[in-house]
């Protein structure tokens, strides 16, 4: 009884301190603006079909993400299948359920397949503007680190829970890589060409008027895009921060009131909160600005 009371007080105090630290770090006004996903390009109509450097970079990025997604899927399917069968009470050979085997398979997914997510998420955390990648990276890192610790200190959690944690971490990577592969159809911009008039003076005036109008529209579009970007960045920052606080208290409350094995399930539930919110924010970022 005394130990349970001590754990309850410790969990509440730790959650309160973590909440204070998260709110102080990520909701305090700062002058750092996240530079990601912000491109300012001068669009000038050209008659020859020269491919835009941004389009080339986008295709290369999608190709790299696709390759990482394929590798992550191939490595995740076996561990996820074994975990689900074990969770369903089906007896499997011991070597298939060996947590170290799952750790070896999950390691490339963690450090190679999910590397872009970790890089973007860590950079956003350093600039105090957490985003979807930050939440997904935190979820995957926490579960992977806990699973490795559970393998080293075998009494920390049951063997079945260790396998389930590695499969969870790999699934986070697969889902986070799958969302950017969803094709985002760009809005087509059709430039209307007037018929060539016989009077060259009238044609020149129309062209100058059209150029002036397009320049004004381009300036207005850039200003509007900048405002929308700032709003979306702030919304994402607040949502990610609140999600981290919810995950902390979910973890703490399960340690106090949850079922056994408390620590393992608390880690998985806390990571699930981060993952779900991260995937929702990632899909939100893929939505075109109106």
C-alpha cells in the first residue's frame, strides 16, 4: 500500500513537472520561424517546357520516401504478423518470438526508413515549433528505446509486450511514410491567351495591363500565403504541445489506475496518443491552403 501511494505521488509530480516544462518550452513566444515547407518562387511563364527545379526536387523526394516505405513495409509485416498471432494466443516457435530478433529487424526501420521524420521532428523541437514529425518521432523513439531496455532488463516487462512494442514502433514509421505518398493534386492555373489583334498598339496595351494585373495578383497571393503559413504553423505548434501534455498525463494515469503490466501499457498508450495526433497533423499539413 505504501509503495503504491509513493508511485501515485511520484507519477503525479513527474507529470506536473513535465507539463510545466512542455508548456514553457513550446508555447512561449519566440522569434524562431520554422523554414520548412516555405518556398518563394517567381513564376514566370515560359514558352519552352523547362522543368521547374522544385518539381525535380519533389520527384526525387517522393522517390526516396517511396523506397523507404517499401523497405519499412517489408520489414514490418513479419514482426507485426508474429506479434498479432502471439497476442491472439497462438503458439509459435521460440525463435520467431525472440525479442532480440524483432529488435534487429526494427532497427533499420528506426534509423534508416524513419530518418527524414526524425530529422524534421528534431529540428522543429529545437526551434520550439513542434509539428507532426515531432510527435511521430517522439512516439517511435520512446517505444523503441523502451523495447530495447526491456530486452536488456528482462524483468521490466513480459516477453510478449516487448515484441508488441517493436511492432508498434515499426508501424508508426510505415504510417508516417505512407501519408506523404498520397497524391496531392495541384490546382491547375490556366493562362488565357488573347487572340492576336491586327492593331499592335492595342495588343501592347493589353499585354502591359495583363502583366500589371498578374504582378498585383502575385503579390497578393504571396502575402496571403505567408499569413496562412504563419497561422497553420501556430495551430500545429499549439496542437502538438497540447498533445504532448495529454500523452504525459495518459501515461501517468495508467501507471496509477491501469491494469498490469502497467509500465508497458502506459508506454504504448502514451505513444498511441502521440501517433494518432501526429498522423492527423500530417494529413492536415497535406491539405492545400485555401
